[in-house]
């Protein structure tokens, strides 16, 4: 699972980002179902649906990828639901929407009531952190398809935003400032590569402290930070032009999704130091810097694009809310 130079790669670990992008393009060509209330198309962080003249609904769906394998290996299932909520609601908040409610789906090889209850308790805890309600879900038993102790989780959420408060590329201007918000770790992306490097190549046990100071399993199971309330508070207090949830594809690819044509973001990567887990993966797997960049968040979980004049107020508000944030770059013309 390495390239010709012996470096570990995401594709070799089983995840082909380019194939995923091609799949989206093929889906776009085949879609025929629509309604006049739909705003925009595929490719945004959230889908938008006009509720009335003044309000839009926003929706998103996601899972947590192979991070579930870590939860299963450690037999700890009460935090993976927090990851699920974070991956879904923070895609919704990117357009300025307040998350309202969420539903979940759990597929398992065998229903173990205590395990299912722990998973759902984590989802409920995540919803409380996001300020939304868990209003329903489904648990499906798939014997013969999944191993008895295996499971996967997915969820969908809906939010609401005033039509004149939608955030996005059309608001961004040259000279805007990129405010980065620190992640809590890997969040829920890149685990196929992380697991391959750390558990297969380096053969580190989950109770190893390696170069981390705490057990590896605990670091890998650290819940995704949920930024929804912080981002909504920020947008209510200062002028925010765009938000960017840094997930699969990394900082550069996701930030490009909220920039209009003709503009780019100049990021100063010396403005922060990624957590040690990222260095451990890069070192043990000889993962190239550009592969790390497009696979992991590298310490930045959410970004706000604000006018330069609003940067100081944005940083002060986030600090008051306990969110480590800093100016990571500026928007400029190509």
C-alpha cells in the first residue's frame, strides 16, 4: 500500500479521492428529480431548499468512515455518535443555517442492545452540543453481510437559514481574512490511511503512547469537534462572508469550495503547528506532504472568511467561546 517510492498513500490504502470526484460528476449528469424550490446544485457542503420567500432549509448526510473500526477494536462506542453529528451538522452550518434536527441509521451484524444504546447516546450528546434534536433513526441487522460485532453509522440533518443570510462564495472579496479554528485531531477523515500506517505498517498497539504521551487508541478515538454553535454565534456578532468545514480533501480543496472564480486563498502554514498525531502518521508511513494535505485536516477543522476589519473581533469572540483560532491567510486575486 505504497507508491513507487515506498510512501504510504490514501489511494493505496483503499480510498480513491479522484474516483469519488468522478462519481459525483457522473451523478450530476444522471439526476432528473428536482423541484423549483431547490436552490443551487450538487457539490456544496449542504443542499438548499426554499421553504418560503424568506427562509431556506439546508440538509446534509454523512458517516464517520473507518473510524468505526477503532471504536470496535477498543470496544468503546459512546463517542462515535459525536463524530457523526459533527460531520453532518457542520456541513449545514457552513451556509449559515442553524441545525434543527437529525436522524440516524445504524447497520450492524448483530444487535447488541447495550452497544446500540451507547452509539445513540453519543449521537444524542452530539446533538446537544450542536443545539439540534435527535428525532428518529433506524437500526438494521445484517447477518451474513457484516461480522457479528461490526457496524456502521450514518445520519442526516436539516437546518434553516434566512434567505438573506446565506453564506458562500458570492460574499467573499479579495482582501478578506482566513480565520482558522483548531481541530480536535483527525476528526473523522483519513482513517483508512491512518490505520494502515499506524496499525499495519508501524504495528503500533492501540495502548502504545508512541510519541503522543497518551495511548494511541485514545487519540484516534478523540471525538470530532462540533463548531455549529460557535459558527452561528460568530455570524451573529461579526460580518462573516463564508465558512468552510475541513473534511475529506483537506484545507486547500475544501476552502476552494467557498471561494468565487478568480480568487484564491494564500495560506501561511507556519501560522500553526499540527497535533503530534499528524507528524506520527507522516513519519511512520513516509507520507508525502501533499498527500497529508489532501487527506487530513492537519489541525484546522473549520475556517471563517471575514473582512480584514472583522478579524480581531472574530478572534476575540472565538477565544471567549474556548475555540483556538488564528489568522491563517488572506484571499487574493489569481
